[in-house]
């Protein structure tokens, strides 16, 4: 029976292969996994379970304390779970109950943790030039002298890891070396997925693997070590022909220059696909890329299937990104990045039992449905 709704198919075997390849870039370092924003929209519980059970990952990073608590309940007591945004007084009970490790970003957070959670491990984020989160030099010096602050990990974040040749990478690495000397007993972490690909000098003791796990290149060009993980597909609802000179969609922004075959597909910006893809992006349908004709609507997209070798039929599925349509190319056509496509669409996707279901997440293992031994129930 055909389902007339979009699918977000997530191949957890490909995810684990990406983890292993990126981890192998720095074999002397621990490879942690970043599963914030519900694993970039793919489901932190399932992704975390697969990475822990099949990738042997033992450290995870999320942004918020609540994310960490949910992840602890999903993964059990074994892994370390770090909270990027650090500790706040209202969250201290949750840090205790769920054994979460804060990433301390300010001297006030450092003092709070040292007083309220004396000797409990903490990571510390030092600012090496990105100027987003992290302590400047003077605060890092004060934190190093704080009584009771047990710093087990010192981390920073590369601003330009997407461009391996950017001089900012070397400057931040040098700054990391200087500031990390304040915490001689702590392990060091500088690199996310992009930094992990820069080689051993940037790996230190831990890499924090994020978007590369999910099949998106962390560099400005494609990366051979990363394979697609996610396929977004949607069904054809209607097929029609129009004559040259006729228009399509709101604002009549597409005008056919010949007799054309159009396929209307059940996907739109209400499902997280960017409206900016109007008249720019494409999907694979009928054996070929078919450009979007007209504006992306809330629930519908029209594809120009005139040149497809196989005329589409109702119920056929168009691939908007996946193995046949690279997500980074789609993101570029939409004027965005793969990170945003995943989090926007995945953030609205739910498991099959969810009420109000539009985009359905389906977990696979090498193309077949994943079972509970891989990703939990």
C-alpha cells in the first residue's frame, strides 16, 4: 500500500560508517558525537543508540540540559553527556540526577559549578577567536585558580574549519595551545567534523563529530569519507500537461516555454523544505533530476518532469535529497546549508505513531528496516 506523505529515511548503518571513517582520521583521539537539536533533526535517541551500540561511541554533546536528560534516559548510565550551553542554577538538580557534564563558558558558570557541584567534572570552553561562546584569557585565568573546579576537558571551536586553507585555523590552534596550558591535567578538544578532517595536529585528545556523521560535508566541497545518510522523498499527487505560455503556482513565477509535463508532489515549506528553493532546486523523479516549477507552497511542490525518461505516475516518489540528489547541492540551490535542511525538515518529522504526522521518520540499516537491537524501540 502506498503512503501519500513524505518520508525521511535514515540509514543508521551509513551513519555508523561515517562515524568510523571520521574517527579513523585521528585514531589516537576519542571520537565524541554531537547529537544536539535532536541529532540534527534525525532523532537523538535512535542515533545515539546506534552510535553507542555499533560505533562504540562513549561521549555525546548536546546544547541544553533537557536534551541531556532525555538522552540519558534513552542511552542509560554508560556514556558521558556534555551540555554545550553550560550550567545555570535552575538546572543543577537535573545535572545531578542525570549525571551531566557542563561545558563552562563564563567565569560565573565556573564559580557556580565550583561552589554547588564541588569536585564534579566539568569541561571548560575557551575562546580562541570565534567570539561566540567561551572564556577570554582573563576569565580562563580566573577559572584555573577557582577552588573546587574540576576541569576534565578544555575545548574550543574552529570558526573556519570548512576551509582547510584558512589562516584562522592555525591561529586558533596556537591560541588553544597557549590557553590550555592553564589546565595541564585536562584533556583537549578543538575540532568538530571539519576540524577532524584537518589532520592529527587539530585532533588533540577528543574530536566532536557533528554534521559529517549525518551525511553533510563540513567543508565547502564534498568529502570522500562521508556518505549519504538521509533520503527525503515525497509522493506524486497529480500529473498534468500544460501548453507553452501557461504558468505555474503563486505569482505565476514559472512560465512554460514548451508543452510540459508537471508532477505535483506532497511536500512544502510546512514540512521544512525551503521556499527559497522555488524555481531553483530540483528532485529526482522518473529517472532524472526534475526542476521545481514555480513557488514552493506550504504543502505542495510542482516539478517539471518534461525531460524525465519515464513519465511519472501518481504515487511515484520524488527524491529531494539523498543518494541520487546530494544534500549539499540541494542546500546550495536553496541558498542555505545542509545543516539547516536537516534540522528544519527533521525537526518536523516524527515517528509513525505521532499525531499530526506529516513527514515520517523511518530508520533503516543498510536499506532495510532497522530493528530494536540497533536503535531501540
